[in-house]
C-alpha cells in the first residue's frame, strides 16, 4: 500500500516540476529503493526527495527569470472575451443585418488573459497579456503556474525584450511561491495574508 501511495503521489505531482512553458509533462520518478529498506522508510525518503526537487526547480526558475528577463511584472488573471465587431459592408452595398452575438470561445484549452498591475523591471503597459493553454500527457496545462488560475490570482511574469506576447514570455510563477531574495520584497504586498487561527472565547 505504501508503494502504491508513492506511485500515486508521483503521478499527481507530475505537472508541478515542469518548467514553463508547459508543452510537455514528465512524470516524477522516485529514487530506487535501497537494499533492506522498509516501505515506510522508502516512502519518507522519496517524499523528502520530491519536495527538494520541487524546491530546487522553483529556485532555478526564479534565478533563470532574473537573468533572462527584460520585463518582470505582476499579472492578475481576468476573465475576458474579445468584443463582437461586425464586418463593415463593402462600398455601395447596404448594411448587412446585425448578426447574433457569437458565443465566447469556451474550448478547452482556450486562451487566458492577465492584467499587468505592478512592474519590477521593464516599461509599464495596460494591455492584457494573452496565453494559450496546451495539451500535454498530463492533460490541459497553462503557461507556467497558471494551469488552475481563477479570477484575481496573481503571478510574477518574466518576459524577454519586445512586446508582451506569448512567444516572448519566459515563465509565470505564482506570487506565493516567490522566495528569491531579489524579488521577495517586491511581491510581499501581493501575497495572500496568512490564515489566522480563531481562538474560541472561554
């Protein structure tokens, strides 16, 4: 049962150790069992190795982003759909009757939009940043950490020099995962407040 639990954990976290952009999904492979090692001891050692690998990958993503990015900003996930714009009539033709408003693109994976709200590096802009999810062996995955983004979630984006379009993006890391000393003060005000434990009156 312990070995099965380790396998299930490895499968569940497969997408967590993939660096952006997420075009492939590599399952996490635990270390080999040592001779004479109990399943309980192995499960503990494998879990420690998994957590270390995730932490190392997160640290490297931040280091690489700082080294490579010309633009670093906080982006907020927003629900947005392109407005309907009817095709103008050709010269000499009467206006076409209005067409029904199209149903928004709800295909999966579909595009995601992020509103820049704060800048660590680069020239500020108000334009929405668009990314498109990808199909992988782990299912639909968003850019960087954005796979399960919901309205209002914040991410630190790293981008190369040029317009803020998807091909210039390097990574998007959830704000609460940022721990690099160079960035931690900048993102501090955007972190979720720590949960407080309510004490029952006596």
